[in-house]
C-alpha cells in the first residue's frame, strides 16, 4: 500500500514519446480509458463511444476561453523579455510571470504600441502588471483584444515546440465563451459538435466558468502533500448549473476544473469568487460522482484529484495500464472516465 500523504506515491515514469504534441483528428478517434468504480474493471474505447456508455447523469462543462497569454517584447534597456499572464485581477490588472529580472515600476515594451507596467512583485514569483496603449490605460476586455493581435497561444511547458495557427483552434474547446484562461480545460478539447449534440439528446448539460491559471502546471513540492499551498483561480456558476448541483441528479464533471468548482460550491455555497480547493484522499468529493479527464503530470494536484475519486493504488494502476497501452498523455492526449 502506498502512503496517500507522500508526494513520492504520486510519481510515475512516462516515456517522452507518449507526451502528445498535437491532438488526434478527428476528435472522436482519441482513446478513452473507462474505469468502472464498482467492479474496478478497465475498458479501452474511443471518445466517439462516450455517449453510449454514460450512466444517467447531468454533464457539466467549463466554458472558459483561453487568451493569447504569452507576449514577447523587450525591456527599456533593450533586452528581450516575455510575459506569461496568470490570471485577470480586475480593473485591467493581471497576475503574471515575467522572464528576467524586473523592478516595481519597470516598463516593458511590446508591438502595436503596447506597454506593460510592473505594479508589484509578489513573494510567490508572480508580478502584478497593467497595460497601456499610446499611454492610455487599458481595461481587461481591451487587453484581451490586443492580445489577439500581439499574443501567442500559451502552450503548456511540456509541449516543446512553438505555437502555430492550428493551436488557436486545437487549444480551445468548441464551447469556449468567457475569456480569461491561460491554459485549456483539456478534457473539453475532445468534444466535437457532433459528440456534444449526441450527449445533449440523452443528458442535461450545463456550464461553469473557471479561468484556468498557470498554477495548474505547478508541481507539488512538499513531501507531505498536506503542506501544499494550492493556487487560486476565478470561478462563476450560473443559476442553471446551481439548480443541478442543488438537486439529487448524479453529475459527470468534464475535467478537473469543473470538479473543483462544483466541490467548492458544495462546501462554501459560493456562486463565484476564487477557488483554491485541493481535492485529495484526505479531502474527497462530496457532490460529484463521475469524472472525465486527461492523463496528468506526476506529483501534480491533478493526479491527486483523480485519486480522491477511486483511491491511490487504483489510480497508479490505471496510469500503468495507460502507459502499457500507449495512451497519449497531457493536454493534447487521450483521456479517461471514471463511472
């Protein structure tokens, strides 16, 4: 038996060739590992089979939209720099990671007459920035529009290639609507319009918004996972989804972001705000029954979230099976469902 509190228990070795650098097309052809909770049986299907195997449940998606959060520019001294936006803070301010040393008050220069002012240096390595165009301060929506022109799709750090035009559609769900994420809710990337329509015929579907931050890629560093400080992300739950959560209807959460949002509401009754909920075997789900997700990084809070549904040994066995069966891992990879 592995120790559920030990970080090393959530480690595994992944061959580099199983890290997906681009998605499978058509989307329905991606592999889907099905884990049946009651029997502990594993099935190997394709995403195109999803509608045929779903139990009676409501299906909830994350409709956040990925912004072009990576911008490359220069310092006033002339040296190159890069900003990776983390999350909007309101009033035109963003939490961000900046490559290289900057000071409070530093001004960074970008294309299209855009400047970024460094307002604050946070202890966790993030910086607070605001943006100006022709010396006029931009609000959040104006920044999103400018990023469409000067920004790059923020591909995850394990995809070792430059972003391309294709990534603009690949790294965005078909129901993406509310701008603010700097990473995609990756389980959602598997859905085509045809798959979505098929599911809607037999299941109630609804949405939450959780703007995925760059912290989603941050590994757990404390050997005792209970000492980990979770990153926070803005979320909002509309009334139609609250009605489902407050009912007795079983729920399939499409992705870990949906799961954390539902479980945050189940505990705090907050309909919007910042979610820093860390789901693990010491803090398992209390409302959501089923989970659809991709395969996650070793020692990540996301693999701990998966284990909170089914147990640590079962989770590591699933990952071992997925590797043996050459499943493709991470954002552009294949997926698994717990039913």
